[in-house]
């Protein structure tokens, strides 16, 4: 879906998310919503919050699972992804923090925390819809270029580029950005029933073109989306300008 503005993208992503989640809730049983952090989904989250406040959108009964988390930030650190998603979305949506899950980046044994998160996700049932952003280098979650297309949740080292990109959340201090993360693998992400990728801005144009029209390759983790039967890619004109 190619739309004029980021705001249009936010509305269409909110439609896709609410549609998939409400359909899953109507079928009964546990419903898992896959959430992403980063700036790309923020307008969609704002739109979901508006619908919650003004139109009675009710996501009670949903379990939310994050894609990834920094390793080494103390629990409750304002930039830990679990805190970010609570602040940006789930608290105001009325979801209990107990149903908002993320990898435990503060665990003493992160390798084990990664395995446990994968197991927790599998036990929760299939992800009805997974929201995704994409890094300028094509990363999904924190699966940097070179990640196996079949990878599962695991400990990863961030590239220097990603640490620099994310320094803005740490007072522009690259040294404060954690070096390691726990991320769902590309294989884990592909297990979701519906993937919704949102990208806006010129700086995402190359990554979007490579992911959507390039070869399926670990050099561009986003290209793994081509292997999934139900993907919605939502871009504004700038991010879609090289398609
Ligand atoms: C971050 C996150 C990703 C996100 C990406 C793009 O590092 N781990 O999940 O999609 O980078 O971020 P943004 O949406 O802010 O451009």
C-alpha cells in the first residue's frame, strides 16, 4: 500500500492491526498481538489509542509480545522496549502490564532468557498480527544483515550503524546504547499469521525496495517477508520512491 503521508500510513496500519485482532478475538481463544518499537509504528499506535478513546476499540483479552529488547538495561529503564511500548501504547489501551511481554534483557543469563522467550511465545499461540518497522540497513526487529532467514529468538550484537541510529534515544551518546539485544528470529517472525510492515521517509526507500523487490537474502533481512503468504507493506511516497 503506497500512501501520500505518514499519517495515512498510520491509519491503514491501525486498520490492519485492529482488523486482524478483532477477527481473532471474535473467533475466541487466546489472541496474540505482536508489537514493534521504533518510530515507524508510532502514528499507527496513536490512531489505535484514538479509536480506543473515541470509538470504544476494546483489545481486552489480547496478549502483547514485543519483537526485541536491549540487553543490560535495568528493568524499568525508560528506554527498555517494554517501558517504551507501555508508555506509547499499552497502558493507555488499558492493557495490564502482565499481558505485555518482552524478552528479559535484564536477566543474568541472556542466552537462557532468549530461549525462554521463544518458548513463552510459542506457548501463547500464534501471533494474529505482527507489526514491523524496518531498519535503514534492512533489519527486522534486531536481525541485522547476515541473520539466518530461519533464525529463532536469540542474543545478537548490534552493528555500529544501528547503535548510532538509536543513540538519539540515549541522549545522543552512542556509548550509552547497549551492544547486545535479544530479538525474535526471522523464522520466529514468519510464524505470525499476518505481518504488517510500515516504513516512512526517504531514508527507508532503499531498504523497502530491497525487501520488496530484491532477492530473498540474509543481506537484507526484510526480504524474508517475500516468503510469507500474508504480508501488508504500508509505505509513504518517500519510503516507496524506489519501488
Ligand atoms: C530499531 C528496532 C526495529 C525498528 C527499527 C527501525 O532498532 N529494533 O524494530 O523497526 O530499528 O526504527 P525506526 O522505526 O525508528 O526507524
